[in-house]
C-alpha cells in the first residue's frame, strides 16, 4: 500500500456533531489514504453511535508471563525519562474527590520548560499541562521561577501558579481540562496602576480558604521605593491585587496556610531588617495583622527562639485534631537545626533536631529543602529535609519528636534508595483515602523519586515510571479480515458470552493509561450464535465528565460480518487536539471518519502503536479471559508514523499474548507490516516412556465421555500395548497385561504395524486392531474388561481362508452404525500386487478381497501400490462406506459401498470436474479421508512429490484444491504422518502435519483455508519425534480438539484447543 503525508497536523475540516457529545463526523477521507483503499470506500455513512458503559478495552496487565488480555504486535518509541529542569521547584498535592496524587514540575523534556503533572490514580501517568492548556510560548516559566499548587475542593479544581520572564504570575487550572490565564493581567483594574510583577527570584505560595471559597497567591514584588514587599492576588469570583507589607526586604522563602477553625490566613517569611526573625501576616477576616513570631515565642525552657538564617525555607501547616499552627524553618545559629514555631493559643518554639537527639535519634544538619505535613488518621506531624549527607530524613511527632533516615528505610535487597541532589526541592503530603505518606525529591541522577509509606517505606523512580517518547507516534493503520468465532472448551465469561475483539490503536501499553482504538467485536453466546459489530473507544482514566466513548462505542449502522475486510486508520491531529478514526469495510464499501474531543486524562503520549486481538470479557481480572475460538486474525499493511515520518513496522516490535494466569491462549507472529494472531493449542504431557517409533491411535467413547490414546510402552521388554484414558483425569492402563488377566494375552505388533481404534456406540464397546508378526489381524475389545481376539484365526476357523495382512501395510477400522457392523481394511500382497481386503463383523467375522471382488469386475479396479496408505470413512447421511488407496502411478482411487461395491478413479474424476489435471499423490505419502456431516461433503487429503498438501472434495462432484498454494505457505510435509478431520462443534476442517524443525502446522478451513504453527513456543524436547506418528480426535461434548504425538523426550504429548 502506498502511503504519504503521515503527519499529525491536518487542515481544519467541517465537523458535524454526532449523537454522542464530543464525537463529530468529518467530510473527507484521511489524506494519507492509499488509492487502493480509497477506491473501495464507496458509501459514506453518518455513524449512529451507542455507548456500552460496561465495556472498555484497557490492558489488564503488561506482564505477558502472568496475566494479560491483549495479543498482537506492539511497536514502541524510545522512551525518555521525564526529569525536572535543574532549577525546577516541586509541588505536590492530593485531590481527595478522585483519590489522585499530583506532582508538578518544570520539565527538561524537549527543552521547552513546559510544566508537567505527574498524576497517580492506580499508577503513575504524565500530562504536559502547558501543552494541554494551550499556553502560549511567550508565557513559559522564567528560569528560576517558583511553583505553587493547591486545590479548590468546592469546585473540584486544581491550580498551578508560576512566574514568567517579565514577572507576570500565571495560573494553569484544571476542571475537566487544563486552562491557562495570566493572573497579573487579569487582576489589573482598567484605569488603575498595573498589578506589579513578581521580583526576579520571588518566592511563591498559593492556597485556598474554603470557608469563603477564595483563592490566594502570595508573592514578592519590588515597589517604587526599592522595597521587596509581600503582595497577594485574591480571587472571589474575579482576581484582585493587594499589597500586604510596606518597605520590607523579604529574604528567603514564604509559607502560607489557613486555620479553618478560626477562618484565618497566615503568611510567614523573614526580612533582613528584622534580623531574620520569623514574621507573620495574619488575616482574621477584616484586616491583615503582623507579628514577630521569633520575639513572641519562647522555648520549652524559657529560652530565646533562634532566628532563621537568611534565605531559610519556610513551611506552614496546621494540625486540625488539636487546633495548632506550625511553622518550620532552619535556624540562624550556624548549626542548621530544624526549628518549629507552634501556636496553640500562644506561640512556642522548639529545636526539633535537638529534641530528636535527646530521644536517641541523631539526625544531621539540614542541608537543603524542608517540607512538612500531617497524617490526620494517626494524629502525627512530619517534617522532612535533605541532610548534609544528601539523604532524606524525617522528624515525626506523635507525642514527642523522633528522627529517621528515610533513604535507608526505603532500601530493598535489590536496590538502594538514590541520594538526593544537594539542591533538591522537597515536598511531602498524605493521602487520607489509603493512609499513605509521600515524599518527593530529585536524585543525583536527575530523576524524580518518591518515598512512600504504607506500613513501611518504599521508593519509586517516577521519572522512569512516566517516561515518554521524544517524537511520539501520531498515526496507526492496517487492515484485517474479521475472524469467525466459535464456542471454546473453557468456561463462559461473566456476561454468559465468549468475547473478543480485533482492533488497531495508539498508546495503552506500559505506563500509558489511555488508548485511542477502533475495530470489531466478535463474540459467541452459549448457544453458539456469533455476534459481530464495529466500535471505537478512547479509553482514559475514569473521571466526572468523561465522554461516553471512554467506554466501547458501537457503530450501529456499520455492518460487519465474519470474512469482511476492515481497514482502520487512527491519528492524533491538530497538535494533539482531537483524535481521528477512519473505518472502511472494503467488502461492503461503507466508511466513515470521526473526530473525537480528547477525554479527561488523555495524554497523547504516542509511545506505542499496536495491532491487537483482545479478550474483552476479562474486565479488570485477566484470570477470566473468556475468549472464543477464533480463526487467525492477520493484520496487513500495518504502519505507524510520527511527525518526522519515521515508520513503525511490526517486524521491529514486541509480541504480547493473552494469558489467563495458567496458560498462554494465543500465538502471535510478526513479519514485515504484518501481525498474525491465532488461538493457542494448550500443551500437556500425558505420560512418560513411550516407544520412540510407537504407532498411535486415539478416539472417544461418547456414552461415558472418555478419551482414549493407544500406544506402545517403552518400559517393559515385551513392548506392551498401553491405553491412556481420561474421564476427568488421565490414567494409564496396560492392555497387554489386562488381556492376560482375561485368559488370552495379546501378542506384540509387527514392527511396522499401525493401530486403528474405533467404538461401537450401539453396544458401548471399544475396539483396537493391529497386525501381528505373522500377518494375523488382532483385535482388543473392551466391554466390561479387555479381551483379545485373533481375527485371522477366527475367520479361518469359520471359512478356512483369511488374508495374511502386509505387516508393514496400512490398517483402517470403522463402524457403520446404521447396520451395526464393524469393518477393518488391510492389504495383502498377491504376487506383485497388493490387494485391498475387508474384514466385516455383523455377528461373526467375514472377509472379502475387494480388489478381486466379482461385483467390481469390469470396473478396472487396480491393485494398491506396494506402499499405498489406506483411508476409510462413512457417510451417515446416505449410509455409504468409502475406502481410499493409491495405485502404482499415484492415482487416488475410491472403493464405495452403497448397495454394492463400486470403483472410482478420483484423480481422473476431479481433473474432469476442475478442467485441469489433478496431480498424483506422493508414493507412500499420507492419505486421509473424512466426511463433514453438516454440509454432506467428503474430503480426501494427500501430499504430492514436492510435499504440498492437496484436497479432493466431493459435494455432488469431485473438486481438487492445492491447499499449500491457496494458503500461500512455504511449509512442506516432512515424512508421511498427517491427520485430518472435521470438527462439528465449529463446522471447520483441520489438517495437521509435521514440518521443518519438527513443528506441527495446521491448515484449517472456515470459509477459506488458513494455516498456523501449533508449536512455536514449545521446548525442543516437547516437539514431535522426526516423522513420528500423529493421531487426532474431537470431543464434541466439551467443544475440544485433540492432537497426540510422541515427543523427542519419548513422552506422549497432547495439544488441545
């Protein structure tokens, strides 16, 4: 497919609102669409949308070795850790209404000084707030700008403030999306002097007063007389400016907080002219009052409170349970101790560093930043700081102050907590909904780290947790055929349906918590009825005001069915403003284009593009992956692009597999612009020590719902015949020993004899036949116990003549239920020819040489080739028997019994029907025949001299198909072991064979032939023996298919779907 102009930027288009808010139909096809796809998009529709709030398509787990609900190919961008700039402050707060944490920083990513929000709900995510708010480039934070952040709980809003290059104070505000405003400009009253800008290097503090629903931003400005005074920007419904001090020279930091029980505001700072005493401005609702807290306070011993050092940071907070105020600062006595000023009704001071030491907890001097917070659930206070050894320390007060080294406390056996940079900013806060504490700092590697306490301290590298690509993917596209789905053997999902979907998406992997995606849902209910529909979704974290398309959104008037070919393209467009989805059903010509407003929490990371089959019913529990059995989903023409036109090709990507915690449920392969996802056959080892060259046969007994696998054991010198029987678990039975117990020991098989096994439902018996060393045909039969019969001897005793079977020859057995007969087919060498013989049981055993049978006289029935295989099957709908063999030239022949025996040369018959010559079969090659009752068809599978697989199919005439060429595979049959059958549970056909590397491949038919490798993930010891026997059967009662083989470890193995 030709592609062009794969960039995120698109011209403005007419957008027509659809019936779900935030979704718009557009009038043009995507610009990068190929002519081939555009030509198939013939019928534009205006989508009719239905939200499905109970379904969404987020990934359950990114660890594919345990539980995961996505299978497919993922192409990642190289991700870069999100680090703060060297001068970035930090802000942290919790939004209790949605149980989220927020860490705000100026980011070094891309060198643009954007402000980013690192948000944690169930995991950490990142949002470029500057970009999300469309902040102009002229309003970036100044070098050295402070940051402040707070929430207005009554509005459920977040607020971030900072200073630009000209001293203007700006706000980034989040309600349901981010907005930008210049508070300096907004607070300027027309006709009045402009609100003064912040002084370069001004501290900044912001808080809300909930009792009067006001917002406050405190900063320092230079007045006309050269003073550095404290100013306030206050918002009641509009922003106002107030100057709070006159002719001060503010030195160091500022703290601001409220005491809600008194409805007061408090601002703390220090000034050189006050000898660096700690000063307070307190607003009581009518006016601002000033006080010198250093002068007004005393130590517990009545001593003098230490002044702060010039440039000391300040932290202010309250402890609501005891209605106290607290101001933390670093003293100016030269020892850099951490001090507290505390007010209950009067101000007191305390040297916290010395207090902790008096209790035996020695902590170092304060080297850098400080932070303070309370944990209301246990009524504790916490002061944290960076020590002179670059470790993070905590002073905690329950009833007295204790010191602790948090850096050491958070160490693990695998990793030590990184040290902080000497000038690291520091924040601390608590999350009341989960009783956790959080301390954020910058490590010596420049990454942002969290120390978190639940019942012990842990550390997390936040910069790594939210890493992003430098140039994100903006486009993903591809096409695929909607698969057929059928009932599996595993339990239903919670919705009484087996559910899956196939789709293309951008993002959603790893730490990225939102994904733009579109595709097809394909489900099947407990009655076997399939259901298909098209959908789209822009999954993002749940939030009030999220659009309905955060969950799966059905396109009601866009028809999709199994076998339809769907093309999908997705884009982040117009500088990541909306997302765009284009879907076309190239089978029907229907198409549409939708633009979506981004949901709350969408981050536009562009970290991955993916082509996915998903277990929809897993929900948030990947151990409940209730997917149906589905035909392979092959995404082709797969591409992703970024703004630089870098190509995302699946062959360079990663594989993800659906896993329910106990087994891998899919097999995915990646190649050039192609992703193939197939159902995985489950692998089991059934026993140990089978004879390496043992034949196999397998069958089910429906009356008791048992499975049976017959083989020769390798542990006994006599090479006994064994049965593996499964009722609900597998059991091993020595059938040779069992026949000894009933009085007639079964002799060994001839060296090259196969087994054949079948059941007679009318008398609930099992039958196993084989050829002995002398050419006698033997049967093991189970009614109430296992018994042996020498059928050759039995026939001779009745008629005096019986065939001597070729000991290296073929063997087929089957029953005809309509007349309650059993049939065993063998060959016997007569001169230079091999005749086909039938042994038939109707109450006694009879024999018939079909090659020389008088009823076939004049029908030019040839002898079988010396190495011909045999196939035998019945067609119940017309009560016929069919025996298939090859002649010396490789022609395929049928002996058919209805009212009498007839002969047909199927190679000639199918050539006449198709108009081209049917190739001859490989000499000695595999030969399988079976009937599919649901469509009254017959099928014969054979292999040619090249190793390609062919089918002769009879509906009312015989047709030939080269399956290998139709599928387009390069896998050839190795050896002469091949099995084929029809599965009534899903009305599909299967051909299984060993190929290069001893892998087992399957050709399957469901409205067309496709192929899969069943053994891509098996260890070498679990692969089949070279040219080893295969046997297969279906257990219809539990919708399962079973393939048995002997592995390179000599064990009997099972693959089950």
